[in-house]
């Protein structure tokens, strides 16, 4: 039995991860859970899984939870809570499904403590990829990706020598606005954006999927996770979203991973690796599917993708700045304070005003992140 902590358990990935564990009784003890503030969902999860401890980031929400549940589960409040959970020696594995940059410090802590890592969050890798991968190597631990594209690449590479790799094809469904023309982008609303054609996800990543920044973040994620130069990472629009990514080897062979669009598949594989177990997700019906389509992404319609390529070439603190500019822009878009078409414009401005640090330490990354957030706010408020 593996003792596992799920950080961000109240989100879309967190709930799917619990569904995977529920379906594999006797394999995992849900030892710890965490949320930002949604204690209604958290208390339901506590009742079902009876974890040893939970951590709530928001203070009032944490106090409310304490008053709601019995004494079996210990409730920690604030940043310190995560640290205390990760310090427990009985914990074998940590699944990180906190959204955004808030995942960076818990991820570094989990690696430091030598835990097995199942990583859904992508923003932390984008911000501090080289540092994270270096630390994982030092601690001799594996970071198994959950993001479906990275899971696909991980499965296709299957531990092969990097010398054999020619290209990575990162597939993208193209999001809800793939077929709109550029003029129509002016009228895009929050409601239109939150209607993704293929995936049910948290709000932030759903907006990122519509701007294609999600694919951009995944370019950076793949570059760091698999130690591959950005020139070898090609984005391929594939609206059916059945191929989750492909790897081309130097002899011309292409390996692809195919499955239905259900995050329980990559979550389960990350938790049971290297074993494959039967799961509840659906199957691809090729007779119904009949054909798959592929296309080049349109960088004019989706400038966020071009900005991510730029950040991947620049490296240093630029990816952290790209990420912070994007997090603020998406947040302001969701609040109705920024137009969809202006999201990439804000990010571009922030990047152009940034003085890059080449090989940043954690403090410098956090400082660049903080600066970029303030700069994005300044630009939006003008
Ligand atoms: P959600 O918004 O659905 O969930 C986010 C989770 O993180 C919630 O549990 C939330 O708590 C918690 N959280 C948010 N901010 C903080 C904070 N400051 N401190 C502590 N906890 C916090 O996101 P998703 O599940 O969609 O995505 C999670 C991550 O996985 C993202 O990085 C995303 O890019 C990545 N990912 C998601 C996919 C998907 O299909 N959803 C696919 C591939 C990758 P609360 O509920 O209390 O707000
Ligand atoms: Mg993905």
C-alpha cells in the first residue's frame, strides 16, 4: 500500500486522482489532501478517505473546516501545513495538482524530502524547470508527468536514449476558437472561452487552452522534463485529441500514444508506473472515429504560442515572466477586466520590459515572477 498525498485535491485533477484511487482499492492510502479554500469539497473528501491530515491555504476556510469535521484528521492552515505534511516519513508519493505558480514551493519541498512525484502542475516547471530537474536528479527521484501530452511522450520514449530522438510532436486540440477568423477574436467572451470542445478542466487551464498558451507552457514543460532542445518540439493541431503526443526517432519511426480524452488515464499511469492496470476510462472506437486530422498552428491567431517559443529560446527568467504575465492576464480576463485579444499583448509587453537573468536561483526566479505580476497589473490598469 502506497501512502499518498494529493495537493490540490479539490480541483479537476485532484478529484480525478481520487476517482482513480477509489477504483483501485487496497493500493493507496490517501494520507493527506490540500486545498486553497473550497472546504465543502474537502470535507466530503475527508469523510470518504479519512486522511491523516489536510492542509488549507486560506485561514478562514481552514478554521471553518476545523469546526466542521471530527478529530481523526488533523487540519493544518497556511503554507506551513503543506510543509508539515511533506515532512512525514510515512508518505511515499505526492501528486501535485495545485494550479499555477503556488505549486512551485511545495514541489521543491516534496523533491527535497525524496518523495515519488506525480506532477500535473505545469507552471512550476515553466518557472524553474532546470532547478527542479537538477534537484530531482540529485535526490535520485523520478518526476512522472500527468499532463496528458507529457505522459504520452514519457510513454513513447520509455526510457530510451535521447540520442535516438529526432522530434517531439506535441498535439493540440486547437481549443474552442480554432475555426474563428481573426476579426471574430475581438468579440470572444469569458463564457465562450470556458466551453472547451474536448476537456473538462479548471478555469485557468481552460482559458490557456483557448489562447494556446497551454500548448506554449507545454513546450517549456517538455523541454525541461525530457531535456530536449526547443527546436525539436513541434506543435501539431489535432482536433480529435486522440493522439496525446508523438515521438519521432532518428530512424524515421514515430511512436504515438492514443486514448480517449480522460485524465484518469495519465493519472493512473503516473500512480501505478510501470504497471498498467485496468481502469474505468472509455476506449477509442476506431470504427466510429474513422479519421484523424492534423494541421499547423496559426501563430497569427494565437500569438501566445509564439511568445512561449520565444521564452523557450531565451530561457533564464523569461519563462517565469511569461508565466506570471499570463497568470495575471488570465485572472483579469476572467474578472472581465481584460479582453481576450489583449492577453498576449500584455504578456508581450511584460517580457519586452524584463531584464533577463541567465541562470537564476530560486530567489531570483521568485523576484522575476513578482515583478512580472506587478508589471502586468500596471499595463492592464493603464
Ligand atoms: P483547478 O483549478 O480545478 O484546481 C486547482 C487546485 O489547486 C484546487 O484544489 C485549488 O484549491 C488548489 N489551489 C489553487 N491555488 C492554491 C494555492 N494558492 N494554494 C494551495 N492550493 C491552491 O485546476 P486543475 O485541476 O484543472 O489543474 C491543476 C494543475 O494541473 C494546473 O497546473 C494545470 O495546468 C494542470 N493540468 C490540468 C489538467 C486538467 O485536465 N485539469 C490537464 C493537465 C494539466 P480550491 O479548490 O480550494 O480553490
Ligand atoms: Mg495537456
